C-alpha cells in the first residue's frame, strides 16, 4: 500500500438524502475514476460514515489554484450535476496539512 503525503486538500462532507447512500457512493466512484487526469489533481480518498448518514471526500491538489481549475473543468461540472439530486447538503472547505504520521 502506498503512502500519500499531500499538503493541500479540499474536503467535502456530503449528506445524501435518506436511502440514497448506495446511489451516491456508486455515482462518486464512477465519476471519480474519470477525473484523475485533470492537471493539478493528486488523488482522492472517499470515506463513508458507519451510520450511512454522511460521506467525506478528500481531494488532494497541487494548490488552491489547481483545485479551482479542476472545479471549472467540464468533466467535474458534469459529475457535480449527477450528484446534486442525491444530496441534502454538502460542506466544502480547504485544508492544509499540519502533521502526518504513518504507522506500519
């Protein structure tokens, strides 16, 4: 398993509509597989809450500007439109790495 060290992240906390978590996850997985070759994107991690009430997507980018380019790409805009009807809400934000510790 490779270890990622990224210093800039854009994190979205998604709240899918009741009963839509599976559809949301499948839509995210199919869409994310098409977005990896946008310049400045360094990868992502998708987490699902144990209670199925939320999901977190951590996207890694070279910079805030790289994320802005990513967010304006036609592929991302199309993907976002597919997600909208599945969601009650989303809380996005920019984060920078403060500390990383890898065990094992």
